[in-house]
C-alpha cells in the first residue's frame, strides 16, 4: 500500500473511532499536516488556551501538541479526560524553567510581578502572577502597569516585550530559548528579501532580536496566519516552524507565495505525534498517556491563566 493510501486509511479509521467515542481532537499549528487535516480545531497556544476555557462537549480530549499545552487544557478543564498521543512530546523551552529557579528569582525580587510564557510546565505556572502567550505578551505586561517584571522562560520574547512596552524584563532563566526559532539568522532573512524584494518577512518573537530587527513584521503564529490571509500582498517569507506553512498552504488562497525562512525549522518534539499514535491512544487509552495536573498545582496555575484572560479581555 502506498504511503498516501496508508495515511488516508489511518485518517478514516481515526475519524470513525472519534465519532463513535465522542472524542475531541485539538491540534497545534506545528503538528504534522496529516494530523492537521483531521483535527477538530487548529491554533496557537493562545487559541488553544481560549478553547480550553470553553465548555467542551466531549467525553475525552486527545490533545496533539506538546506537554505544557495538554497541561493547560487540564488546568482549565479539570473534569475532562485528556490524553496525548506521545508523552515524550515535550517542549525543551518549558523544561528550562523549573519551579525552583522561579522561587529563587521571586525571593531575590519580591516586589516584581512574575509573568510566564504559556510555554511552561504547570508547576512553574503555579508560581506566576500571570501567564502570557506570544500573541498577547506585550498587552499583558503593559496592563500590569509595573516598571519591571520577572519574565520567563523565553529571553527573546522578553526582549520583544521590553521593546514593545518599555517595561524592563528580568529574564528567568537568564537565557531560555526555543531550539527551533533560534536557528534563524538575520542573514537568512536578508538573503531571502534580496531574492524576493516584494515579499513581506514575518518572524516569530521567539527568534533572536537581530532576526526580529530585519523582519517586516514580528508576531505569533495566529497573527502571521491572519496577516497572510487578509493581506493584499502576494509574497511572504515565513520565519517560524514549518507546520504553520503547511496550514497556510491548505487554508489560504493558493495564489499567495509562501517562502519558508528555513526548510529546517522543524520542531521534532511536535512531530513525535503521529496518526498511528492517535489511533492507538483512542483505542487503548493508556494511563501513561493521560494528562491530569494535580488540583493543588492546577488551582494556582489556573489563577495565573485567568488573570491573563482578564487582562486581555
Ligand atoms: S517550537 Fe520551540 S517552543 Fe514550540 S514546542 Fe517546539 S521547542 Fe517548544
């Protein structure tokens, strides 16, 4: 059987199982295209967090993304049964910010609010005053009205927020980063701009400031998606994980030319989820694939997430 037929067959099998069991399947923009095609909803961290806030009328959620996203779903939906196709799909950036370094930073700066990127584990979120996403980080920090904040774990997003708001960010840890987005270099964007002088260059705020400085627009994946969709321009250089471009190709007017800033911008952690694993988790519901944040931690983390929703209403 060809690979294409095998993919189709697995997709059909999952859709059938999903319908029979009332399963909800959300997926992040960086998931493999064959998963994106059958997801109930696609989005970035903010969109998926907002979705988690809503009442989901499904008995079970199979969440396709990385660990912290499924945890966020669990924090905001404590009664839902949540599974992940692959428990090893973890975000290295989230692991750079364990709760003990936050406790230390808070002791050193007891008067500063703690703003944490949603790309953190639940135990870290429980130490935060407020959570933000790349889509709303500047808005959240500005709304706090503070002159200085502790901000973790992404140093590049912290720099972006500082530039946008004028609020001083103290990064926790000092050098947290996304292993995918730091691979972009300013020369890559400049070279593509030379080759495609009419293209608009969009990059993610997880890219280093030197890269952000040579781009035309800096924004989250949802922002990039909507920008390209609505724009009257024809050519775009896209500086983020390749999965977003797959989604754009499928959902946006085919006359638009999408140029990846790097074909190698692949988050291997996101790609650990596969159709086979989704099918198997639906059938077997293994305990080790279940995500349930303990209520003691979830309660504190929920407060920080709700503060984000409140500040960005
Ligand atoms: S793209 Fe970067 S921040 Fe997102 S899950 Fe992968 S490593 Fe983490």
